[in-house]
């Protein structure tokens, strides 16, 4: 009986070691909740997230911002995850969706906010994730129609990775950009 328990314990210990190795944490910014005035009605919720490969931390003090969908007027566009130096005294409000009592979907893209909860321009990306290309499939197995991939402005020496889609330049402080997706 003792032998059976050890045999079962070895695979369990190995599985726990793999989970622990994969569960490393990335440096994250200080977070703050989205304000209700940041919410805008959209006709449908964003698609499932794209899978991304996180590049190595480019320098001490950098924080990781996960990739997210941004609303561009008619379609959602993917904004890749990125390493940034957090603006001094700012906190990050991650994207969110909420559904109103009448069923309306509201969306707010990720933004930086100061201590007074005022918008702060996005810092330049130090390094950008590589994201999967191709179709996004919804829960029913249907292909989601999405817009452009947002191209990050980056600091010197960094190059944006593309996923083969059309890209638009993100304006400082504007996650959604002005371009309309076709």
C-alpha cells in the first residue's frame, strides 16, 4: 500500500511543480477601477482574447499590461500586451464590459489615471507581445469579425510585432485610435 501511495504522489508532485513553474507572476501596475463615465455602449461584447507570448522584461521597474480588445467605432481591434514604465503616480484601469439592466453592453478600454482619477497619456511600449493571428472563434464555434491590430508606439530600439493583420497607430492616451476597421 505504501508503494502505491508513493507512485501516485510522484506524478502529483511533478504536476504541481509544472503548475508552479508556469504560474510565475509578472510585475503589474497599481490598479484602479474604471469610472462609470468611461463606459460607452457597444452593440456586442468583445471576442475572446488572443493568445500572446510575453517578451522578457526589458528593464527594472517596467510593468506588464495584458493585451485587450479596443472598440474602434464598428469593430473591436486587438491591442497587444506590452511592457511599459508606469507614469509617476498613475494607476491602470483595465478594460471592462458591463451589461445594463436593459441588456445594453457597455465597454471601457484600459486607461491610466492619476490620483484625482483624471486620464493620463499612455506611456510608450518598451516591448510588445507576439500574438496569435488568424480567426477568433466564439463560444458557438463561429468566426468573429474583428478589426485592425493596434500598432503600439514604442521607445527607441523596439520593434512592433505584427500578426499579419492591418494595423493602426495608437494615439497617445487613446486606446481605440481613430481608424475605422473595414
